[in-house]
């Protein structure tokens, strides 16, 4: 069951990667499928109360991050700014929601910040090389690709578990 579920999740994440890199958009139905799939995966590894606690903490982290980014951009532009119009896609934000049920809080923070930073570095380099001033970044696709890699690593490295903080172990 666990292996089949992981293969389905990897397949769905692969679709996100392809769609986001190709068209800079993802199909809406992938988000609930991934969310439900990762809840199922989590419940195979922990109790529901622990999952709800992790979800609450991770959701608070995402919402805080989005609020701070919105405030910083609004201050920079000297007017209230909706970051979903020019800075982030709705699919990216909804993908952040999926990630809230994939990791323990420390692992979530490490993955969330690490994948955003890595994506920014890669696309910053691409923008410098191509001399483009503005570029749509497939953030959900890039994070999905890194999540696929993380899932594979989790399967082969026993000390790495999504729901046990690797920093504390």
C-alpha cells in the first residue's frame, strides 16, 4: 500500500513538474489529489492528532511568510499589493498548502526555505545569463521536482523521515 501510494504521489508530482515548466500553470485538480494523498501517506506513519498539529504549525508558517512578503512588497511599491497578481501564482500558494501535510515543522521549514532559495538561485542565474529582467518561475514545479527527489531519498536513507525532525535526530 505504502509503495503504491508513493508511486501515485510521485506520478502526480511529475505531472505538476511537466505542466508548470511547460505552461507556468498547473491543473487545479492536482492540488486536492496531492493533499489527500499526502494526508493518507502521513496517516500511515503517525496519529491524526500529530498530523493536525504539524498541519497547524506549518500552515501558520506559510501564512506568516505570505503576510510578510505581502507587507514588504506593499511597502516597496508604496501601495497595498496583492502578491498573487504579479509575484506568485495561485498554484504556487496552493502547493504550499499541500506541503503543510508532508513534513514535520522543522523538516517543512527546511524544505520550504531550501527549495525556494535553490529555485531563486537557479532562476536568478538563468536570468543573468539570458539577460531577461522579468521571468515567470515555475515554483510549484521546481518544488515538486525537489519533493520527488526527497521522497526517493527518504525511501533509501533510513535516518531521513519526513515526520521526524532530522535536525533533532
